[in-house]
């Protein structure tokens, strides 16, 4: 039930969905003769569109998420020696396009896959687990992990180098099922690779199942030198706002349901 609600209710709560809904209500009111109320809703929709599509709100919310966990190299991670293991969360591969094309196609979060290749070469003795199942609502599609092999071939890495966790559909399940495979020993160092804006929720989920990890953020979306100037790239700004809102909503819901160790996990 949690998975189904997260895939449906969350979509309705995204800023772009709210903007559209307010506009549709305005149109419906005008069509039924309630012109004054309809105009108010239409104006509210336009104001919300300007806020979400022109203001730097989306960039700011994304930046706050991404700034929570700094780059692993800047925290002195490499100086502490080679990690024992590396967990890469799914989402870096587009399952839909990969099915259609017949080989792995990276998504906007493909930086996770690039990080996998980089770390695999840098630390040849470390265990690597890629965690990503079928996140579709119906649950009747091949898991994302089916398309990892072809990308490993392109990187010149042996497929046996990466263990695959195929059951997870969300971040909480990433943590639970990966922990069963990794069975981390006390004192072992494991890196967690995921998109920078997703890292707070991911780290919180792993801590909630008792899996201690070091954050290795990838697939950054904002410049560290955040600009708060408005932008006319409306589509891009709305997409970034929706993406950030999904993470903030996820943090709240995960905390309320006990799936993360804190509302806004920190290093």
C-alpha cells in the first residue's frame, strides 16, 4: 500500500500538478457561470506558474538537498583508505528506453553509473552492489538491473564485478534488500552512491536498517555557487522544482513512516 500511494498521491502533490489543477478548476468555474471565482483561480494558476517556472525556488530547494552531503573526496574519504564495499542505487538507467532499445540507456541521473565505473577501477578489491528493481506501478516490468550488464561491457568491466539486487522498488527497499546481500561487518566501510539531491533520504533509509554508509553523491543538478536570479527556462525550472519537491515530500513521508532515521539526515 505504501508503494502504491507513493506513486500516486505524490504525483498529485507536485507543484506542476497543483498549478494545472488550480487552472482546471478556474476553467470549470468559468464554464459553469461562476466567472469571478473562475478568474481568481486562473490568476492564481498564473501566479503559481510564475513562481515555479521563473523564480529560482526549484534551484534553491535542490541546492539545499545537494549541499547536505559534500563530495566524498572533500571529506577526506580517500585518505582513510579503500572502501570495503560500494552500493550504487538504481535510477541511473532508464528502464523504459532500455527496454525499447534493447540495451542500457542512462537517465538524467546517469552520473550514478559513471561513479560506479570510476570507483570500480579505483578500488578493484571493493565489493559492488547495484540496487534497482522494477519501480513501475504495476510491477510487471523487467528490473532495472537487467540493463546493467551492457553498460558494464561498454565500460570494460566484467559483469561478475557487480552483484545485482533486483527486488527493490523504492529507496527504503534499496536499503533493506541491499543490507541482506552486503551483510556488512562491524567497522567495514561502505560507500553509498546516488544522486546528490537524493542522498539525504538515501542515507537516512540505510541508517534506519542499521547499515552504516559513507555518502558518495553524484549526478549533481545545481552549481555550488547558487544563483538566485530568475530564469525564463520555464520548463526546466518546473522540472527541477518537481524533482526537489518529490525529495522533500519523500523525506517527510519516510520520517512519518519510520523509513528514515531523521527528517533531514546529516553527515
